[in-house]
């Protein structure tokens, strides 16, 4: 259904602009995530990073508002045309906005750290999970923009590994003897990683799931 809707809209100014802005939202959120993860591992404040993160987050929010405005205007002019696709876009745009929020939340974790993160310890717990999520950013963008069903389903499977890994990290931390500050910050990172992953998979699976099942890909997977 989604691929057919994209084909119907192909070349139309409305869809071209919305998809272009949506891709910018995803690119900006990925930039935020990558910069904050580098900050976590380096452990020293890079000049202007906070201002950069908050400015990009503001841009993402403004793009969400602009896309919503275009969708409402489109439905006002053609209220019976492409309603399902418009609702899908409304849903995934919110996911993209949340990606920015959680990346900003990750930056706020860096401000809670009592001392720089031990990179070896971080690697022991997270095992390059940040790199796996960055790969998922790329996969999600391609799956959605190109309506690639195989990539969308692959993201669905990829999620199981990342989500399970995040849960195991939290379980290990709860049983660890790490200092409180370090354990709390690592737990927040694991939870933010898991939420970022979930919003990426929400976007990817919108290509293959019916509108009623959006945001509930995990329940649909269990049923299947």
C-alpha cells in the first residue's frame, strides 16, 4: 500500500517537499546522535556542542511543524485524497521529532557525569551499540524514502538484537558494583539508545505495516 501511494504521489510538489524535509529531519537527528556519542566517549566538552545540539533540535521541531502544516493544507484542499498516506506521514514525522529529543537527552547525560567515561568500560557494556544504531539510521532512511520492504523488514529484525542488548545492559548495571553516578548514567544511555532504536524502527516498518499497527511493530511481530 505504501509503495503504491508513493508511486501515485511521485513528482507531485506536495510529496517531494514533504519527503525532502522529512529526510532533513532524519539527517539532523543522526548528526545530533553521532556528535553526542562522540562526546560521551571523548569525555571532554567540545566548544559549542550544547548550542549546536539545541539549535539542531529546534530546526527538527520547526520542520515537523512545517510538514504538519503542509499535510493539513493538502487535506483541506483534497479531503478525500490520500488520507491514509497523510496519516502515515503524520505518525512518522512525530517519530523523527522524538529522535531529536532523545539525542538531546543523551547530551544531558554527559552533563550528569561526575567524571569522563572510561572508554574500555563503556565498550564492555555497550559493545559498539552506538555504531549499530548509526547503521540503523541509514537503513531506516533508505527503507522509508525508497519504500524498500526488504530493508524495512530487516530493520524489524535488527531491532530485536538492539532492544535485547539494551535490556541486558540495564540488568547488568542493576547487579553491578559501579559507582552510583556511573551506573545511573549508563542506564540512561541504554534507555535512550533503546528509545531511539524504537522510533527508527517505527519509521522503517511504516513501509510494511497497516496504518492501525504503526508504533506497535513489536506486538505485530509477536503475533506473526
